[in-house]
C-alpha cells in the first residue's frame, strides 16, 4: 500500500475564489455554466498535467473544496 502525500493543498469556497487563487481569468459563472465543483474540475484538468483530488468538506459554518495536487 502506498501513501500519497499531496504536493500542494488549497482550500476554496467558490469557483470565483478558485479563479483568484489560481490566477485564472474565466467568464464562466457557477449556476449558469455548471456547479462550482464542475467548473473547478474542468479548469483543473487544463491547469497542469498533475492529478488533483477534489473533496467537498461540509463543516459547521460552511462548506469548502479541499484541492490536493498529486505529482505523477
């Protein structure tokens, strides 16, 4: 069994916050063009060649996406 340690970890609440952290200029809007999760997944697939784990964490205050970059 292998242990995978992420290279980088990001925490974002919305697609807009994701675009700001990753410096992505996008005209897509969550709700009109898909859910936050779908849009984040689509953008990450074009961001680089590494794998990304996307988890939605629902805590007491609000939910957020935990993005973990896995280097191949």
